C-alpha cells in the first residue's frame, strides 16, 4: 500500500502523506471470500504467535509467504513484483 500510495497520496510539507478519504478510497482492495482468506489469516496468526513468544523472532519467511499470496491475488508479473520489492 505504501508503494501505491506514493502515486496517489498527497504529501505534506514535512514529507508525510495525508490520509484523506478521497485518496484512500482509490486503493485497489481485492475482496475475497472468507475461505480464501484463511491462508492469510493462518500466516498472520503464526507471526503473531511467534512475536508473542519472542518479540525479536524472525518472521521474514512467513511475511514473504504473505507477500507471495498478495502478488498472486493481484496477478502481478515478475517484473511488477521486482518494482514493488525495489529490486
């Protein structure tokens, strides 16, 4: 969302983006069935459980799995993924 907001957001003089309804409403949010949300929910729960046990737990692998699910959800190409990831 931060990447996309860089294109549609309104930046303040201090360099922050203002969160106005008009710009946030433009976010391309995909609505999916509850059963299709389960992989995301399970991964987030795993991350939260690990962080509860140890605030410094390395959850990068799980976070990358979520990233991959989101890329698939939006149908991103490898080139688009590289742009989003800053590669």
